[in-house]
């Protein structure tokens, strides 16, 4: 009986672990192209804040962020930053011109949807 309970506990733990398992990237081939960042959240099960931003992962290691700040009246802005794929995760600059990087793990890629887990936020993206 103890063996059965131990096995059930082990299977439950493995199922919980695999539900939050990350996709290990070998290179940038799965993420190349334009993605619409539809929302951000503090956790997978937390409230999502809608965003209207586009990220374009380019072959040369540039991530171009395009967004609009309706309050400033500036219109659309393109902000290029550096990124790379190493150790199975995306390493992207935190700000243009700074050599400080953050890691973003791919939590899930399914069809045209991707979820990234960065240091403080989860990003929900749809391929454009």
C-alpha cells in the first residue's frame, strides 16, 4: 500500500512539474519573425494587462520592439535591442545601449502562440 501511495505521489509531482516545464531552445529558428505581444502578467494564473506591442526577432540577433505611446503623441516607436539564444533561453538586453541582459524562458509554444517567462513578467505573444 505504501508503494502505491508513493508512486501516486511521484506521478502527481511529475505531472505538476511538466505543466510548468519550459521549452529549451536550441537556436533562434522557432522564434524568428514578428510577434504581437498581446498581454503581460505577474504569473500564468494572474490578471493579464493588455499590450499593443510588436517584437520582431531578426536573424542577426536584433529584437526590434515597436509600440505606440498614445499619451505622448509621438506615435509609433521602433526600439532595437540585442538578443541571443543560449543555454535554452532567450537572453535580451534590458535597455538599448546597455550590456545588461535578462533571461526569458519559453514556457510554451503552441501553433502561433508563445508564452515567455522573463525575470519579473510573463509575456503572451501571437505570431503575426
